[in-house]
């Protein structure tokens, strides 16, 4: 069952992540990729990369000090990575997430539904 939240289309009951600073802003005022709903656990890593690349630098609602800190950390990684893809998948599974029919779901919610 799909819902539409401005430019965002997602499936009811699926797990995603969104920008905490523009989540309550009119959708027309949000930068792209303000909310991301990966379809599979394997896609969480790349969804986060796209969110950081496409949303964070363009979001006008992130406080200036937070954006400056993010950019400083990003520009001074010195070879550090965001973690291996497998780490993101296993971490999500430990938190109780799993692949569902229409996207990522919380394991207990899927079993009860």
C-alpha cells in the first residue's frame, strides 16, 4: 500500500531514514533525498551515501554548525570509510530489521502483520 508525502512515495510499514531538520518542512522546501527508503538491507549502505552526497550539502534546514562539522569530518577522513557494506547489513539485522515484500521492515512487525 503506497502513500504519497509530497515528492516522497513510500510503502506503509517500511523502514527508512530522513533528515531530522527538514522532516516537518513543506515538501516543496526540502532538498532532494530528504527521506530514503531502501528496498533491501543490502541497499542501506548506498542509500546512506546518496543521502549524504545529495541531501546534506543542499539542505537549508541543517544548522550551520552541524553542516560545518559534517563537512570538516568528511573532508578530513584521511582514508577512513563509512564502514563496509556487510557491517551496515549485519547492524540492521541486529536492530531487528529484515527484507520484506515492499521494503525493509521491523522483524516483529512483519511476523505480527
